[in-house]
C-alpha cells in the first residue's frame, strides 16, 4: 500500500477544497506547513465537485483548483464532477 | 562568514476573533464569510433612541414581529460577503457584456419579428419599476432589519435588484428608441393592466416590518414574477417565436433568481422552523402577498401570453405553493 498526495497553497480559495477532501476521504490526513497544506491518503483520494460546492455555497469548476495546486502524486482520473488520484499498479 | 537561514513555523495563538469564535469555535480558522458576518451587529450602548422613531432602539430586533433567539441563524447558503459577491457579479457582468456584443454585432434584434419586439417592450420595460421597488424594499430590510447575517445579504440583494432594473433598461434601449422607456413609464402609471401591480408595489413601500417585507418582496413578488416573465414568457414563448436574442440579454435575471432563491428559502425556512408563532406569521404574510401578487399578474399574464396566460399563471402559482410547502409553510 502506498500513499497518494496532493498539496495546495493555504488560502481562502483552497480552504473549501481541503475541507471537502477531508470530509470525503476519511483516511486522508492534512499536514500544514507554512503556506502549504499537503494531504496524504493511502491508495486513493477523491475530490468531488459537489462536496466543494456544498462547502462553498456556490458553483465550482474543478479546474479552479489548479490555481492553488502545488504538487501531487498518483495517477489522475479526472472529469467534470470528480478528480481522483490513485496508483494503477 | 556564513549565514544560517532557518525556516521557523509560527503558530497563531488564536484562529479568529473572539466575537466570531463565540459562534463557530476557535478550533480552526473562520472563513471570510463568517468573519464578515458573525458578531458584527451592534447590540448595545445605544445612548439615544432615534429622534425619528423613539419607540425603538437604533438597532432593534422588535421592529419585526418575527422572534428569533439569535438572528445569526439566518445564514446565507451562498456565503456572500462583499468580496465573494462582487466577484460573482463581475463574472456575470462579463458574460452579459459578451451576450450584448454577440447580439449587437449580428444585429439579432432587428431580425426579430416587429410584433414580437413590440410585445417584449410592452411586457418587459415597465418591470424596471418593479425591480426598483425591489431595490427600495431590500434597502429597507438592510436598514431596519436585525442581525448582520440577515441585513448584509439584503443590502447586496438591493444592489442586485437595481442591477436588474438597469439590465431591463438596457434591454429596452437595445429593443427600441429611448422614447420606449418613457412609453413604459407611461404604461406603468396609466395602463389598466399595470395598475394592480403598481398598487401592490407601492403598498409594499409602507410596510414597517422588515421580515414581512422580506416575505412580500423576495418570496411572493419575485417568486411569482420571475418564473412567469423570465421563465415562461421570455425563455419559452419569446425564444420559440424568434426572440432568442431577448433570452440571451435577460440571462442574468434567470440565473440570479435561481441563485438568490437559495438564500430566500434558507431564511424563510429557518425563521419558520424556530417557533409556531413565527410559522403562523410567515404563513399569513405569504398567503396574503402571494394571493395579491397572483391577482396583480392576471392581466399581465394575459397581455404577455394571450389565451395561455391564465393557465400558465396557475402553473406558476402551483409551483410556488409547492416551494412554500418545502419551506415548512402551508401556503
């Protein structure tokens, strides 16, 4: 079992994304370091548009997340509604 | 000489202001919406009562008959404060500008049949006075209501209503000569079809209870007007008969109505759920204002949609009642 991770800049825009990820992925852990939040999760991690919209109270385009995205690891499976990181091997 | 640079992490001692933390706790940073909203209402040390209304304090929850233990329960699901609201509206304004450019560069207005264009002018242009009424009424809520969670979105909503009035004016200028606006005002003041609605809008200006005016304006008046005019008339009737341009130029109204309904619904639902007394009051207001609005719309539905007007209005009213039921009202 190996981890996937995704890291964002810590700011108002990324906060609902981080909150949504932590709500949707019970195994994920967020580590805050100055200016950066890195979220680790075993095997896979999913980001759902709907959950972000719930946190935000407004419509959200998953592409908006790229603005604050710092780095990630894992294979990406992405469409309009979700963004999944996992290892396909 | 060597300089040793080290990164050091400094943990903030507190995550937010204590007046915000009282509502949301201090275990994690509060959102901008929470910091702009919670605990912002002035509550004490009003040394003098207003000379113009000495029965009440400057900010006084008892101006409304609706009683809430804590007015901050009326949260806005859109989480609008000045920043998020201006950004959202700026995006919509950009979209509207490009729609105007599209319509103007292709001369789509002149490709509409003349009688359809006249019909749209006849129905739409006087509505800018209704939107202006919405602006007045929401300003009243912002001024005399209680609790920032309730009054701040109302002041944003007031500006939105003014924006709608301006979009209607601009649409009028795109469809017709500037004199069309005068004709619209003349119709609003004199034409028999508009008098019931004008009477209703003007009556709403003298309501003194901020929550009643919220129910009257944002739930009943707009809740019936927008689906009928911008839904059934513009998007169904006009668009199908060669007026897609008008549909494009009123896209904001449809989008805005759908979005702000989430706020209106949340406020009404929360206030009605707090006590039986609130529910009865809100029910009465909803009944009275929506009934009056329905009656005022009869001649306008007839003017806009002809024979189908009456049945369309009934559909709109049935959907409105279903919406009220979902909010815990029995309307």
